[in-house]
């Protein structure tokens, strides 16, 4: 009985993790489309929204000035890469998650492989930026890969019986 309850808990965690990842995937797709359509203007407006209060209070605010400087260095190439990455990553996430939620067995190892590749890239980026936000995404993605692996093992055992 305890084993069955553990499997149910893992399955619920699996579903919640996938739904969160799907939400982020949809957000990535929408962000990629928004940047593609509006170009640098959306980024400039967002940076102004984020920093205007801090700059008004303290014109030498380090964080606000760093964000503005980062935004000013956002080139056409960076914009193209951001759009490509957001759309590609978001579409892959949503597609694989939908397949796993429909119990398509091929999607589990595919998701583990592709999500692990994304984690590797995120780790590469992390060691250049040391972004805490990126680190939290890496930890979340590792968690999702582990629960996918556990759920895949459960499906394989069920099919072998």
C-alpha cells in the first residue's frame, strides 16, 4: 500500500512539474513572438519600467544602471538569438510535455535528452553570468528531468508486466 501511495505522489509531482514547465514554455513562445514583432522597443520599455523608480531615487544605482547598460548592448544578433532560443525552447517544451501528458512513451527519453541538452547550455551560460535566476531555472529543470526519468521507469515497468 505504501508503495502505491509513493507512486501516486511521484505521479502528481510529475504532473505539476510538467504543467509548470508547460506554462514557462508558453511564456517563452509568447515572449519570443513579442520580441520578434516589437523588436528592441519592448525591451526598452520593460527596462524603463524596471529602472525608472530606482534611477529617480538614486541616479547612480548600480543595479538599475547595469540593467540599462545590458539593454543598450542588446544588438540585432542578440535579438535574433533571443527570439530563436525562446521560440525553439518553448515549442520543444510544450510539444514534449503534451506528448508525455498523453502517455506517449517515446516522449520520455526524448524529453530527458533534450532537457538535459538545454541544462548543459544553461550551465554554460550560468558560468558566464552567475545569474541566480538562471541557476534557479537549472535546478528546476534538473528536478523535472529526474521526475520524468522516474515516471518513465514506472511506465516501462507497467508495460513489461
